[in-house]
C-alpha cells in the first residue's frame, strides 16, 4: 500500500537566529519574490548615489522585506533589524551570502 502523509512534507527553510534569541524560518522565495529580488538589485545599484546614512536605511528596509517571508508570519522593518536586532552591515552581508546559497540550493535540488 502507498501512502502520502502531508504532515511529513516540509518546505526547506533558512533559519535566522538573532542575537536576542528570536528565531524566524525564512521560506523559499515565490516567483513574485524572485521578480522583487531583481528589482531590489536595481534599487541597490541606485543606493550608490545616495548619502551614506540614507542609503543604509534603504538597505535595511530591503533586507527586512526579504526576511519578512517567513513561516512565523513576522513582518520586519529596517528599523527592527537595526534597532531591535542590532544587525550591522557585516550581518547583512552574511545574510545576503547565506540567502543566495539557500536559493541556489533549492534551485539545484532534484525534484
């Protein structure tokens, strides 16, 4: 007899643990999110023309938008990442690298 137990099927997630112990599990990006990621790249390129402080706020907002795609349904803001979770630019760089690895791992996984 064959069986499919939907309770056993889990989407891959990227677990983010913040310094204060809060945890969120990022979901794989949807097609719409991938399109938004491409738009974010264009926005990131435009940030080079902004004053440093203004550009940094925009960077935090972009990463918060990405991290808000999570199992817990938590919506994050750039201010949350900066003030509540004390993320610095090196944290954002580490997140970016891990997120790219996460997406590439899903894309290359066998179905």
